[in-house]
């Protein structure tokens, strides 16, 4: 499927792009501070970026504002470092025996956090907002709220002598298999500003996965070798084009 672009939208009106504020930057960095993960391809850990924030904040804000104004998302930030972790109790030669972890450059993640916060803020303020029964990816909602809602519905039904039936669906690899066209239609439906649609479209385009030695990476971290000439199914958790 072709990747979305700014020209896919019927609305081409120009809008002012709000500058990235100090509050937005610090909110994104606070999330980074809470993480303790390995660095992305650039080798710079998030902790180092947090410590350097006092000196780097003006430059980062200017950079992120320019990215939003010009509709640019650096290809460097799209480079992913793929690591496969072995799941216990599964055959070593099975794709489903491994869980894929993708490590990103922290600077790119900061911009993605700012984009996500602006998107959620738009839905809350201008909408149409997401359904009130959706609890994921909504400001002020969590899994605890979802459980509380289900519990309340069950108690209310039982108090009236009814029977409660709960159905749970687990969609395999849901986010990676969602068609871009559906995302693009949703952005238009929710009247997301053109500058956000444009940069979100750029982030949706194919990521860059270094393939200089994917087989060696798998072999070193998981003691298994995946043949490049085989197309692995989606249960592997990675695209067949990566060789995993």
C-alpha cells in the first residue's frame, strides 16, 4: 500500500504551526527520564539527553518547531536497531520463539512524543473526540478506568438479575497491520490540522532497518540463525522484508 502524504487530503488550507514550547519539551523529556532502555542507532542513551537538557533545550525546541513547520522527519530518526529476545520454552528455530525489540534514537522519540501530545490535545479540545468507552491513548484514561467501567457494568447488570458475558479479543500485531489508509481517513475525519497530518504521514512511511548483518545480530543475541531467503510469518513480529 502506498504511504500517505500531505496531498492525500482534500484540505490544503495553510495553518499556523504553533512553536514547540518549553512545557511540551519538558513533558516529553519527563517520559524519557522514566525510561531505562538501551540507546538507539546513534548510541546516545536517553539519560545523557536528560542531563544535557539545560544546554540543549533551546536548540531542540527550535529543531522540532522547524520540523513541524517544514513537514520534515529526519530519515536518521527512522533508523531502527532490531534486537530479538528469546522466549522461554519455545524451539530455537521457530520465528515465534522470539520477541522483537526495536530501539530508536531518543531525539526522534522526543519529537514523536510532542506530535502525539498535540494529536491527543486536538481530539480533546476540538474533536470529534474518541468514543467515551475507549480508554487507550486518551488523556486521563488508563487500564484501571477500563476495569472500573467493566466492573460497574457487571455489578449493575447482576443487581437487576441479569447475566454478564465478557468477550476479550487479542489482535496479533494489531498496530503494525493497520492499513495506513484507515489512519489517514481517521486524521481527516477528526479534522487534525494539516501540519500534523503531514508529519504523521512522514512518520508512517517505511522505517529504515539496517540490514548489514541481521543474521549475525540474531545469532549473537539469540543463538539462532534466520535465513534471509525465507519469508517469516507475522507471528515473528517483524516485517518479512527485514529477513527475520
